[in-house]
C-alpha cells in the first residue's frame, strides 16, 4: 500500500470525515496539521499546486484532492485500486 498523507486543520468536519473513511478501510495515514503552521501550509500548497482547502489528500505521489474527491473515488470503486497499487 502506498503511503497516505493528509493535510488537515483542527475541528475540520471534512478532515474528520476523510480520516474516518480511511480508518474504516484500515488505512494507516500520516496527518499533518497545516492550518496554523506556515511552513506546513506552504508545503501543502506546493504539493497540491495551490489548493488551499482542507483536507488535501495524497496517496503515494497522487494528489487525490479533498474530502469530496476521496468520497467520489470510493463511490466509484477507484479508491481501493489506488490504495492497492
């Protein structure tokens, strides 16, 4: 399974929803709280090509996007394929 990285901000319901889905699937992920850390936020913006909403999710080198993008991938059955790669 490729590494999963999720940039979050505290008390973000979308972040919680995305992490809940990943946890239900048994996915271990690295969470980086970036909202109040300028260096981490800059890192997130660079990796996501300017996307500033939370969360920003990466599976391996693939930028999935945010919570809605993750849910859409799961709904189409494509999330499991990405996680299995």
